[in-house]
């Protein structure tokens, strides 16, 4: 059961955790209302009226739970604003407070104290719940002021003295103001967390798109000039052929040569993209992750490694970086390069992996991904090995090991 609880919580994103915490905090207010107010009414000299008031307070608190859930759903855009439900909760709050004061507001001092506690408590928790369903600050201030003014207006006709009514109004103003401010701040904080998460995802997508654009620009630079030359020479060959000139054949031979040269240059661009210098890939990964708001620490040095080893490990860095950006909820990533005992070990480890949702799905080949297969093929070409998987509850680790040729075995 304990492991299942951790899994349930671990599957949630950071905004989801904040939302769950906010919801259950305000649901806890219902228990607090019953414990702090309802039990006071129930214990008022064992009065039958006290029991009825306890039932009313419980009903008011449970109604507040429903209003809280609907109001928070509205703040997240999942349903329309529950205007009628908020108004109904305001009416129920006023009726509960009046009934409690009427039933408990006469008799001994103990009953009077219980009446004041229930009266103030209900009018304190009620506006706090309603505040979750409004956004205009003027309405929020009106809730507090209205609750305080309504306290005096409701108390005086029920036989409460002017001085006592003023004291009740001040108590409601302070109590309701505190809970209303807490509700408004909690909604603002929840919205801010979701907005920051959306901005972070946007930065990650932009970082990946920027890398793709870089490759597109390199390919365009190579192909643009050659295609223009091919077009011109082909047009010249057509004109020469129409005139019966033998030079047309020479021009087409030149077009064929340029086409083959273009193929070679395209392969060089792709090879350069896939076989980049490991040091450049490490620096690029650090920059891309930083742009996405993820702290990245790079340790070790790739200087002196063979080109084919750097090519294979550079591709591992690139794939692992893309995996960190697209999956999970990483806040920190550590990349390490170590040369020891005639082999190079590259480690990429990040937190925030969503294990249950396939935090490494793109890299491990799950859900149709092919990242792991491609990496293993490249590492196999240099006799390397690859391990990828979760570590603990929320960490994902990629380890690539490549043996060094004898001539470079002294690199350390």
C-alpha cells in the first residue's frame, strides 16, 4: 500500500501535485469547521438544540466541499463558473448562522458563548469557500465586508446587544478576511504554477525546433548553390541540344558530376550532424537544457578521444537530451564523461522521470519509439554497450560504455 501511494503521487506532474495539495487543504477546512464549531454546538450543555446545530454545521461544511471542488474545476477551465452554487452556498451560510444564533442565543452564558462561536465560525468559513469561485478583487473585498456587515445586521434583530454585535462583526471581518485571502492567494498560486509549466514545455519544444532548424539551414546552404548550378547547366544543355551542338553532352556530364557531388555533400552534412564532436554536443546539450529551464551539469573531458568514439557518444548525448526535454518533468540533469581502464563511460541522468507514464519511452523504444535501437546500432559499430532505465522512483539514467583502441588506451 505504501508503494502504491508513492506511485500515485509520483505519476502527477508538479502542477498536478500543487492542485491536489490545494484541493485537499480546502477540503480539510470542512473537517476543521466541524471540529472547531460543530463540536462546540453539540457540547452546549447537552442541549437538543446543540445537536441540531451540529447537524446544520456538518451539512454546511459538506456543502462547502462540493462548492470547493466545483470552484477549483472552474479555475482550471474544466467547467463553467458555478454561479448558482456559489449563491446557494451564500444563502445556506446565512441561514445556518441565523438558525444557530436563534437556537443557542438564549439561556445561560455557556449557550451564549456557543452561539457566538458557531455564528462567527460559519460566517468565517462561508465567504472563504465562495472566494474560490470569483476572480475579481472587488468581489473578494465585498465578500469580507458583506460578511462583517451582515453579521451586525443579522445579530441585532435576534436580541444581541449593539456592543456584542460589533464584536461579532469585527471577529467575522478578521476571520473571514484571513480565509478569503488564503483562498485568493491559493488560486493565484495554482494558476501561476500551471502557466510556468506551460511556458517550460514551450521552451523545450522551441529548443528541439531550433536544433531541427539548424540542420535545415545547413542542408539548405549545401544544396541551394548546387541545385542552382544544376538548373542552369540543364537549361544550357537543352538549348545546345536543340541546336545540335555536341557540347550538350559535356554539359549533361557536368550536371551528372555536380549531382554526385551534391549527394556526397548531403551525406557529409548528415554525417556531420550525426557524428558531431562530443565536446560540442556536451556544450550544446547544456545550452539547450538551460534554455528549457533545466539545470545541467557536465563533468569530464572528451579531449583526445577517437573520432568514431566521439561520434557514437555524441549521438547518445543528443538522444538523451531530447528525451529529457520531451518526457518527464526534469529539473536537473547530470552528464558525465569518464575515461578509465581502457574504456569511456558516458552517463546521462535526470530527475522528474514519470515512470508509470513511460518517462523514457522515446529513448527506451516503448510506445513505438526507436531511440534505444538506433543508439545500440551506433554503439555496436564501435563495440560499445548501452544501458537505460529508471533509478529509484523518479530518476532516469543512460549509461554508454565504449572501449578505446590500444593506441589511445593511455587517454585518461
